[in-house]
C-alpha cells in the first residue's frame, strides 16, 4: 500500500475528529472546495445534525478518495451515530490504505475500546437578560400634524401626545431551548422573549414560539425545512398569533462553481398572521429570497434579496401588499474573545388600493430600514456580554404611520453548551 500521509493530509479535517473525540480545536490548510465542505460538516456537528455532517463527509470522500482525514472523520462520526459495523469497516480501511501515524492509531484504538454506543440526543439552552433604553417604545409618529379627506373636505389635525414618540427604559429576558429529536438531524426548539418597559407598560411585549426543523437531501441538493407556531402579547393582551413554514434549498457545491468560501441558497416561506383583537387585519404572507453567503473561520457575511406578497384574508385597509426585501449581516472575530456584528434589513410595501376611501385617500407606500451594530465579548466560559445599538427608520407617504426609533441595550448571555 502507498503511504498517503502527506498527500492526503491527516491534519486537514482533524479538527472535526478532535471535536468529536475531545472537543479540542485544530487548524490546517486544505483546498477551497474541501474547505467549504469541511466548514459545512463542522457547522452541522455544532448544531447536533450529525446525519447531515455524515452526508457531507461521504461527499468529501467521493471527491477525494485519497483524503485520509476525511475518512477518519467519517469513521468517527459513524461510530458516534451507533453504526458500529460501518465504523469498523472504515477504521480497517484507514489502517490498510493509509498506514496512519501513532497519534491517529491511538484515537482509533480508544474508540474501539469505548465501543460505538449509538446516538444520544443533545440539548442546548441559552438565556439572556438585559437592560436598554429606547427613544420611541410606542412607534409614535414622527410628524405630529396630519390631514384627512380631500378638497373642501380636507381637515388639518394634530396627533394627541399619546401617539407621539415616548422614550423609556426597559428590561429584557429571553431564552431558547433546543433538543435533537432524531439521529437524522430533526431539531425541536422553544423560544421566549419578554420586554418590560419601566413606565409605558401598555407597550411591553412577551412572545413564545415553538417549532421543528429537519434537514434532508434530494439527490445532492440540501433542503432544510422548519415549521413554527408563535404568540405575541402586547400590553398584557393577546395581540398576534403566527404560524410559519419555511424551506432553505442549497445546490451541491460543484454545480455553480462559485469562488472560494461563497455559498448560495434559496429561501421560501409562508406565514399566516391572526390578530384576535383587530378586525380585518389577518393575512397570509409569502416570501422568496436568494441568499449569498461568504464564510471563513473568522468571518461570516450573509446577504439576501427577494420578493414578498401579503394577502389580506378580509377587507383590510389598503388590500393586499407587494414588496421587496433585502438584507446584509456580517459577523467577525475582532480579537481573541471579542466579536463584532453589523446588520441591515430593508422591507418595502406597496398597497393595491386606497387605504381608507374618504378618510385617507392614498395608496400606502412603506419603506422600513433596520440598522444594527453590536459587540459580543466572551467574558468567561459559557458567559458573554452583548452590547447592541439599533435604529428603525420607517418612511411612509401617510404621515401618521411614519416613525423613527433608536435603542441601546446591554445584555448578559449564558449558554449550557
């Protein structure tokens, strides 16, 4: 047999092997295509989606059959999933084909001695508590004057102070619990978020969401689907109920032959909104977006652009709406334990008919920009300090709906994984 230790590169995917066996980090060089696949496998492992990672590693082995490190990662992963016979076959193939060095033989011997116990569900818990201040907790109108009617019926009015921007400080508490449901990567999750204003209590909010996410493949195409149910309480009253189904479809890496570290996917979603205390405001929203991602071990940049359609289920003011959505999000390591984030989202909406004939004789046009910047400082194992600045700029041709808001927030996060 040929000795492939140098060409195959034991160190290339050894990070994944060490993550699976000891949790220790390692770094090495590899080809651009293999690096992309390898980062996909690592992300799947950290999310608990080991079957997804196994599929990626099998593809790596097919593309580079002399890649010893990929064989090792696949063997270890199969053992962790409880496929003892498959793992032993791969271990034997590694020993015969690649003649591994003593350190790799020690890892294999340790796994054989421990045995392949089988899949065990993992769970993840995150809690965050924070304090913040906002200059417009009620989304009060930026312009105090407005008009209704047209021609001789036109009337100039002024908004009451209740409908103008109101500033306040607030306390937030949020949490997420996720648990593996199957070895195939099905994930269940529950999320909670509450924001209690110090004085403007009628605009305090609490939300609860629960959902299931599952990945699978159609040929070499990766598909991830998620269903979520959520409820929102505003000022102590049940305000909104939401149900959403979303899919993300990613083509095989070799299909588009993108530059190094770039990935594309298609996101589609359907959301049904119910407002128990409002009449004629229920709707169903459909969305389709293209996503472009640039990812390295240090930085992740995600951009998207797409089309939205909001179909009213009754005689909602303004009727159906159509719009465009675009976003950009960047996350990078600034230094050893400090991470930076920047984000931007733009959503535009155009109504199909006059908003309220005889009262507001305009077709509503809306453009909302959300700008966000933040720092994440890892202050201790499983503990991080989050500092966030956010601005919402909501431009409208109907002045009573136009508003701006800014907030600053400091939070403490605890993770159990």
